């Protein structure tokens, strides 16, 4: 296994730059540049030399098994000038390290068992988070909440599996008479918890991927003007000429902590213009698949073919008189945005920590396996429990060893 390095801070000028070194030779290379390294997890000021003084900065080391990668790691915190970073990296290469590939630090952490696959996925979500809800969701998984939850289910499965093994292999020994009942109580409880987690998956997925809100209506209804008002800049071209908007224009924003993409769509009308016709078709397609639609028109009438029960139907150009909203004066727009936020917030109220289809499919398989009758043969039941336990390890990306026998000896006094 080679020793790798990478700059952990964004390239360019800054107050400091952080360069990390990970692998079997990390400590030796660190000592070659900085002399004797400080105690693990202790930062100390060092002069970094490679035939000449490179810089003075803080040096921190992490022992194998106690770092993000699971390997020996040395971290250099140096002055944030690109030339200093380049000089340090050249010294690291001269001593045998190589530049890390994209994501290689995280990949090594996964392969060493320092982090679970679900935590890798959450880290990816955190790095791409655009809203507070996405940040909070990613941090819940990264902090180990999903791992702890699956482990708590597996502990109950281990108990159930141990009781089944006892009933099969040690039937003549003194074991509790209510073993079968306890087994099925445990399995029923595990299945119930899995189904509850699956029920919260759609909401959690919407938080992770974000919502889409389509602005629909006839030409010149004020759709582009509304998008510009929400964006607080000229994002979409506004014109009195009908059919100006041909393609879907997107505005990514944070609405009350939720990631929301507003879609400005082409005016919906019959047209002989081929390009405009394609724009209308694309608008209809995006609007149908959106999470919510804002129906705009001067007379307050919705687009019937697109209307859903949770949509907003609004009269536009209220600055010319009457009720509704106005993209010119801003009348009614704060209330509209608050209503959208409330409706979307209701949809994510039951979100859990199952955020990806891969995780949900593993749980679905586990729940299906546990949907069995109480007359199942003990050996088949034991196999079902083992299968379910394995599927739970796959949720977080870990496959654990068979620990049923240890559970048996810890809970029962057998063979004396």
C-alpha cells in the first residue's frame, strides 16, 4: 500500500493550507521533514526542512486505527501560499509519497473499516449540501445514527438466532420454555422498526435531492417575472412577446432550510412554431414531475391538466389592481413563499435516516424475509434470521461475522 498526500484546503491563497499524508510510510516521511513528531493528536510547531527550510507550521499525527483513513496520518498546517504548498508537496514526492486520487482518503477509510459505506454516502451528501435540512440530514448519518440503529436491530436478531440455535442443538438441556414466543416477539419488533424506517424514506430522499416547484400558466402570465423576483436578479428574459421562454430555466435556492428548485416553464398554448412547441412539451413534462406547481394567470384559473391537490393557484399582476401577487411590486410573494415552505415541510415531517435507494432495498428485502408464519421449521427460521442480519449489515456497507455462538454462551449456562 503506497503512502499518499493531498491538500485538504481549497487551492489558492489563504491564511493556512492543510496538507495530509496517509499510509505506511507517513510517520517516517513526517520525521524526515519535521524531525521527531509530537504525541498523537497533539499539534506542535515545527520547522519543515528538505535540504532547506520550507516553512514553519503545525504538525499533527494520528496513529493507525485512530484516523479517518484507519492508517498512520500526518497533517501539516502551513502558510497558505501556493508556492509553499508546491514546495512541501515536492518534498513529499521526493520521499516516496504520491498524490492521492479523487476520493482516495475516504476510500481507504472505508476499506480499513474506519467508516461505513453509509457514512461515505453521507459525506458526499454533506459536501454537496445546499440547505440546512440537507446538512442536518447528512450529519445525522455521518455521526453514526444509521450504524447504531442497524446494530441495535442486529443485536435483537443475534438474540433471536441464539435462542433458535439453542432450541435446535440443545433441546435436551434446561432452556426457557418460552423461547419460541420470545423469538417471534423479537422478529416482529425488528420488522416493525424496519417498516417504520421505510415509511420515512421518501421524505428523507426528497430532503437529500431537493424539491422542484414548477411555475406554469399561459404566455405573458408573469412566470419569468416571478422567477426573477424570487431570485432578486434578472435570471430569465422578460418580454411582452408571447413565447419568449422556450426552455426550462432553473433557480436553485434555500427556502426555509429546504433545497428548492423553481422552474420557469414555457407559456402553455397551442403553437405552429416548432421550437416553441418543443418548449411547451418540455414544460409539461417537467411540470408533471415537479413536487409542486404554481399556477399563474391573470384570471386566477389553473392549468387543469396539471392541477394537483397541493398546488397553488394564484392570480398574477396584482399591481394593476385586484387580489393576487405582483412580481413588479412584490405584493403577495412573501406569503406565497411561506405557503410553499409550509407545504413542503409537511412532506418531510416524517423523514428518517434512510436516504438512498440502495439502503431502502436492503431493508425491503429484510422486511420481506421476516414476513413469515409462526409454523416455520426452526432451521429455516434460523436461516431467515441470518439472511435478515446480513441485509442489515449491507444497509451501512458492513458484513459482520457470525456471532450466534458467542451469544449462546453469554446468555446460557450449557454443558456443565
